[in-house]
């Protein structure tokens, strides 16, 4: 059990490093190249079109999120600690925001569509806050949104024949136009998270 924890924590550390590296690449590649006012803008795009279903099995796309900033987290219902911890933190953010929580979309996207059916993911998310929208889909649909949002997600076989998922632990922040603006890292303080969230609301 102790060895499993060490392996899991090491994996989270690697994921965090990869996420930071990706953000650095995004910033560097977003610079304007050239001169005379005719530069070329190169950027690593995070986010885009997707087709999933919500907890009621109804179609849900990026269009459903337009008009309000979004906090989006990728995880799975069989997650032992990162996912329930993050959703609990999200619940705390919603409670502190009060009426301002209505100015945001809160989304939980499954990276484990095999087990996370609409019913399963709906019941799971409802235990935290009903304003968090649960999303899942077919393996193809989920693979597409994972790729589109540059999410790290990998199936890990366990000795007992079961499996778990290693995945990006950060919460993605999108503006009202569904454009990626940054992340709330796993393990940041409540105060730091709230500062980022309020800035996201202010910018719309």
C-alpha cells in the first residue's frame, strides 16, 4: 500500500511538471514573430469543439458553455483521492462565491467513459454540488476532448485485474468565449484559488 502511494505521488509530480511545461510552451509560442506590423502568431491551442453527454444523457457541446467563464476538471468517479478532493474544493469555491457562482460554469469531464456512464457520473457529482455539470461520452468522444484540451490521461492496470487512471490534476479556466486562460493547480491554497476565480469572473 505504501509503495502504491509513492508511485501515485510520483505520477502526480510528473503530471504537474508536464502541465507547467505545456503552459510555458503556450506562452512562448504565442509571441508575435516578424516586423513591420506583419507578424505571424503561433500558439498551442488548448480547448475547442467537443460532443459529449451530460448526466441525463443529453448532448452537450462547447456551445453550452459560451457566455460565462468556465472551471473545467477532468477526472473519473473511481478516483481514490485527487478527484474527490478537487470536487470538494470546488464545492467550497461555490459556497464562498455565493450569488457570484451563477456567473460561472462548473464542469467535471470523465476520462474513464467505460465505467463513467451518465447515471454513474451524475450520482457522483451530485454528492458535491448540483451546479457542477457531469460530462461523459463514448470512448471516441472522450478521447477527442482529452486531445483537444491537451489533457494527460492514461489507463494503468492494477495487479488485481482492475485499473485506475492517471490524469491531469489541474482545473482548467476558460473565459466566456471558451478560450483557455490558465489553470488552478492541484494543492493550491483556497485563497490563491479564489483570487484566480474572481479575476476570471471580472474578465468575463
